């Protein structure tokens, strides 16, 4: 088992803290495996095996009619001894009212609780009712490039080749663990995508016009990293002879976001120092989601650079915004406590770099500024702006 160090460190930080630890992310990003890693770590730390209760609540293993009381009683029945029990609860969103059972276990038993979930049921309003101030959410993403290298270290491919593979095939662990050709890799990702759409969106929200919903999703995928509005989608559909309300588009975006398919990146006004409510961008949970829907095109890699860097910044604990500096745009303003960095993306130097550097130099503060590029000869400093190759940026925690 390849240890995902970042998540294990987070779980160790909160071990035995009286909070429910919730691992949340898109299906097949590795949440269940992280629970397996946690179980091994608890055993190594001397926790008795019979004091670790691991439950997986999938439709294949439990009846759909299982209630929160059934969940609670089933776990309590296994707590037969003295001392603390560690509860590892996988896919809890499949149980209606799971949050009541978890809250009761937190209050009425000596427990340390960890759980995973993949959709909006996990983040429903009920969690605020029963677990207010009593849980910590730990977002789980697909593999970073550093993790991807760990998954591939037994092979003979160079780091440069593996970066190209990472850009092309994405970071779903199941894909990284194998040696798939393009068609097979995208078929696997398409299966993951279809599972999310069917289980976490279509059935839950009773979408009747599946074709229209898919067309909206395709529009979003085509426009990853671009600003667009619900009105723009409505107008586009109208041009195709289709009709959909703005409210319905907002619902679709919200459901996709809560299923962790897309992530919303807001715009930040550097002059007014405020978050703007318009002209947001959306990014996909993994670049391979675009390729499995649209097909792979080498020209599309440039557009997905933003997607890859956006998630790298999230993994490092930054809050990430699009920067608006009067008429200029900064690709990313990343904030972490009292730290801040600015990042511009460009595929090739020098023909694309002048504008990106100029936009960064127009920001009159002393926080670090970077231009991240795919140009293999990239390295250097232009008036304080650091030019960094994508691979170096993804692997160095100094950025």
C-alpha cells in the first residue's frame, strides 16, 4: 500500500480529538484506501484490533432500508470491552440520518470517529444540526504529481515522461496503479464519472431530462478555466433550440459541485480587497474527466494547466481566487493565513510570458510572484517574478 502522507499527517493531527473527521471527495479518489492506511497506523501504534471497528456502508453490503438506529445499534453491538474504540465508517452518506447515529456515538461512547463520503448527502444541512462545531472536514483530491511519482517509482520512465503521463491521464489512483493505454484509462475514468452522475446527482435529484443535463455538463467541461454565467449557458442552449431556466442551471452547477465533480473559484478584487460574486470559474476534480468526455487533444493541455495548478494550491492548504487588478487578471491569488502568492500560467516562453509578467508586476506588494510554464528551459527571475517549470512547481513545497 502506497501511503498518502499528507492525509495521514492530517489524521494523526486530529487523532483522539473529540471531533468527527470527515474525508470528502469525488468517488475513487482514494478515501477508502486512506481509511485502510489509518487502520494499519492505529495497529502499529498499539491499538487493539478489536477496538478498531471498520464499516463500509455500500448498497452492495447493506440493505437500502438500513436506518440510523440500525447503524448505531450495529456499531454499539461490537463495542463489548472497555476503552476507546476507533470507528472507521466508509460511505456513510448511504445511510439516511447517518449524522444522528454518529452524533450519538460521539456523545454516548468513548469513540474516535473517522468517516468518508462522496456526495451532497454528506454536506446536507442536517450535518449542521447534529454536528455543529463537532466535525472537521478533510478534503481528499486525486493524486498530486508527487504522489503520482510514488505510484510509478517501480517503473523505468523518466520524470519528464511521467509528467506528460500525469498531464494526459490525470491522478485517479486506479489509473496510476496500472499501465493503461489512452483508451483504457479514459474508459475507467468515464466509468467513475458515470457512477458519480448516476448515484450522486441524477437519482438523488430525480433529473428527468438526462440529455439536457449532459449538455450542460459538456458546456462546463468545454469551458474549464473560463468565466461564464448561468445566463450564458441558457443563451447557448437556446441557440441549439433547447430551453432551460437560469434556476435549473444554478441547480445543476450546485449539484455538480456538491458531488465534487467541479470546484468553484471566486474572483478577488485586489484593489477593493473583496471577493466578487460574479465571473467565477470552475475547475474539474481531475483533468482526465475532460479527456474522457471530450477526447484528448494535445492543444487542450494548455487549458488544463490552470486546473492542475489550482488543485496543487488547494492541496497545500491555500484558499485560491482569481485575481482582478483593475483591468488585469491574475490567474491565481493563493492565501494561507498571513501568506500569499500570485501565480500566472503560460505554456511557452518567451512569446507568452511578457503579458503574464507585466500583470504580476502591476501588483504592488512584496508577496512572491510566479510564472509557471511547460517550457523545459524555464528558470530565472524577471524583476522579482520567478519563472518556474510546471514539474518543479508541483514538486517543490517552497512555492
